């Protein structure tokens, strides 16, 4: 890892990872995945994302740009990065960038599973509340160290 990459990672940690709280979260996620398994943990974390969306409801969005702006305002409150929405005729791609960076206490794979589950619940509820249907799926399509891509498609 280059010095610039390490410096960037350190910046993310300072902005997004409060000492103590992040440690507790890492221990809880690791324990949950170790005890209940990844599949069950993901279902639980998805429900937690849905509940979080209920605590931070969005207003009705008139455009995709308005939806993106409202979601980014909530994500900014959490220091969870930002999204870019790319609509098409058959799907909507939500690119979530600048994810909170794992502190190394959890394997990156588990951290991404946990974040993708929480964000799936969060985005799915917000999209339903904007008039989306339950039968329309929201899935994680691709990941990198600091981004996740979601596809919202019937």
C-alpha cells in the first residue's frame, strides 16, 4: 500500500469510525456471523437497515436526481459516503461510494457482507416508500474496497 493510500485510509477512519463505537460494531458483527452464520446475519442486518430507513424517511422525490440528493443528505449525516444513481429503462443502478472503511478487526469480506445487508434494507425501504414494488428486487452486483453497486430491477 502506498503512503498516499494509507493516508487516505487513515482519513476515512478518522471521519467515519468513532473509537469505541466502531470497535463494538465490529465485535457484534463478527460475533453474529460466527454464531448465527452469514446468511442469518445478513437477514437480520437487512431488517436493521429497513428499520433505520424508517427512522430517517425521505420526502417524496419528483425526480431521480431529487431521490439521489435526499439519500445523500442522510448518508452525509452518518458519514457513510454517497451514492450515484444511474437509471435505465429496465433497472436503476445505485453506486455507493466512499463506504466506511473496515478497521481490520473484521475480515473485509465480512465487513462488506454486513454493509451490503444494512444498505440493501435501507435502500429497499426507501424505494418502496417512493412507490416501488415489493416484487422488484434490489441486489448487490459488485464490490470494491470502498464501493458497492446495487441493481434495482423487476
